[in-house]
C-alpha cells in the first residue's frame, strides 16, 4: 500500500488512483488532487484528458513530461476551495505544489478553475501566483471623529 501523493493521508488506491484510472472525480478539489498525483506519477495522458478542449491546445506535453520526470515532489497544500462541490457546475481551488527541480526549491501557486463538462469535472484554466487585493489605508485627520465610535475626536481618543 502506497500513500497518496496528494496529501490526503489515504492510500493511493483509496484516493486518487481510481480517479486517474477513469472514475469521475466527484468534486473540483478531488480532480485537482488527482491532477497533482498524476504529475507526481508521470501520468501525462490523464493531465491532457482532464483539460477542457478550450485550453488543451496550449498544453506542452514535452515540458510536462520533463518536469514530471525531473522534479522531486514535496507536497501539496490546498489553501482555499470555492464552490466545486458535487452539486456545482464551476469551482475554484487555490493550491501550492512544492517541489525541487535542478537542486532548487520551487513552488507552483495557482488558483485553478474547474467546470463540469458532460457530467465530468475538467480543468479550464487558472491564475498563477495570485495576489491578494491591495490593502487600502485611510488617513484619519486629528480633528475627525474617532472611528472607534466613542464620539470623541480622534486626537483625544485612539490617536492620543
């Protein structure tokens, strides 16, 4: 029994193995985990088969084969999942895949987009190295009311 590379703490046969062999993934996250596992195992055909026709032409099989074969995979962290459940039609999965390549530590951070096509979850794209929304800082004048709601001027309350 082999541990599944996706980090689920299950065996490969009880987790991503059957999905890579053809069992439909029930959720977008499950498909994303199976795609990571396929990369680790060098199952490039599965990676191609789970891409939407819209983006399949952009897939570089030779690069994927080289990366899959040369990388030392170190783990997968799922950071966030938006929709993509068993009753959904679309979903987003934010993840970080850690690996070393050519002796250098690397991380692949992506928000992957998934969509059901003919009842099966498919990868339809993603955003690499997503950035959070910029924080907006509001300057409070000394004589402005204090934002804490005390009714005092800022300079006599929280700004003192």
